C-alpha cells in the first residue's frame, strides 16, 4: 500500500513500521483478519511483537476511520481496510464467501435523531451477503 504513510498522517496518527505493516497486510488480504492473524504476521516480519500492541494499533487505526471492526462470534473481532476512510458515516457489506467488502451508501439514520424514544448518539451497521461474482460461481442467484 503505497499511500499508507499519507493515510496514517492524515488521520493524525504517527507513522510507524508496525502500522505500515498492518495496512499493507490488510490491503493484501482477501478477508478481514483477527488480531491474532495480524500478530502472527508481525512476528514473522519483525521477529518480535506483543499482542497488546497489536490490539492498540488496530484500535487506533479503527478509531481514526482507516480500518473498521467486524464483530464475530465468540467476541473475536476482525479488521479490514475501510473502502473510503474520508467518509466518517459509512456502512459495509461483506461477502461471506470471498470476503469482498463494499460500502453501503444508503442509511436512514443520522446521529442526533430520535429513534424509538432514544436520541441516537452513534450507530454502526454491517451487512453480510454474497457478492455478484460468488453468486454466479455458487449458483445462489435465486436465494
């Protein structure tokens, strides 16, 4: 990922070799990765890496909008590159077969609105589905 230093600086974060390695790994990955996956890669690359530091870096990159968190079963989070880090309000759809991630442009909610008697402070939506390419390959086009 050539523009990783620019993206990191623009988010107000310090450019470090670990953050650059994380962004490169996620940009090369077909699927979202767990902190353990990232940790294993960093161990191979640097010979030393602490899992708490991996979590801190992943969270810093997610908080800045460069990555987004994908909640999973068993409280295991996975992370992926945000398709459009310049847009702070976005939602994603993930193909359950190939891991492709796309941005969903439509959202009926905005922070500050009233929903069911509550003032909405923040929200996150994530969709899972089957992308068009996988639909053709898996014959799920009628489902």
